[in-house]
C-alpha cells in the first residue's frame, strides 16, 4: 500500500517536472493581464516591396482582460512562401525600413522560440509570438486578403507591465523560411480622452463660428506679412539697381 502511494507520488512529480521543463520561461509563465481599456487602440501598418498591406489593431476588451487583436494581410508577393509567421518585436523599425533593427521577439519571461510555442498552453509562449499562439497568416494573403481576430490574454496596455505593447515595439511579418519580409511600428491610434459620443467636435465648431481665427489662418497671415516684407526689400533693391 505504501509502495503504491509512493509510486503514484513519483509519477505525479515526474509528470509535473516534464510539463514545466518543456514549457516555462526562465522567469515563469505569462500572467493574464487586466484593466486594458476598450477605449485605447494601438495599430501597426506593415508594408514593403513584398507586402502590399498588413494592418493590425489592438484594442482593450469589455472586461479589461487581455487585448483584442484584429489583423488583415493583403497582397503578399507570391514569391514569398507562406503560411506567414508574425510577431511583436522588441524595437522600432530601423532607417529605410530596416526590419533587422527590430531585434528579437517581445519575450520578457525569457522563454525563447525553441521548442515552438504550444497554442494549447499560450501562457508558456513568448508574449510577442502572436502566430505561435493564434496561428500563422494563411497563404490566401498572397492572392487576396486574409483576416483574423482573437483575444490575446497576455498583452498589456499598462506601461508598467513588461507585456506592454506601446513602448516602441513593432510587428514583423516573416515568410515560411523565417525571413523578415515586412515590418511596421506599433503606434497609439486612440486613447481614453477622445472616447465616446459627439462631445469632442463641438467646441471646435463653436470656435470657428464665433470668428476665432483658426491656427492655420494665423500661420497664413504670418506668411503674408513676411511675403510683404520680402516684396518691399525686393522693390528697394530694384530701385537701388
Ligand atoms: Cu518575428
């Protein structure tokens, strides 16, 4: 009886060891994120000679858990083999659209990409491995448009969180051989204060109707004035000649 109990305990421990050794990052698994406002939108537009357009939108969720991702892939060159992996990378795109400058995947828990991400256990994957967790972009993207959407529970809108996607990160699209074929920065598209309703535009339209000069008019006046000064100078020069 004792022997059976010990054997069971050993089996349990061994099982637990195998699972954790196989999957967990050096700093553990990624926690589920909370308080991601659905009034915040980040986006990335990814283009290159080989990629007509890849657009990703990141918005908060109604209950604030995780981030809702919409992604559409259009017109990837048929010379680039699919399906196409794509990830959040650590740094912004380099000069002249240099995708190498984006560094590696966003991976604050130091999990790395080998062995490959198990989509059944997304908390064990690299935070930035979007296609590992949710599937690669289909080859349909080379003959038309292919879109997907999902909630990723491990991305964060909290600038204090290591899983924050808004601190100068980027999206890189690869071909099936892992070559980087396009990249684009993740930028803030909408934040809380503009959220909801029609209140925001009205102060601006009021300002226009009360005759307050819009900023652009002030600029134009300045240009007009300096134009006038220039004209006078030219006239004087002409007279002296
Ligand atoms: Cu990548």
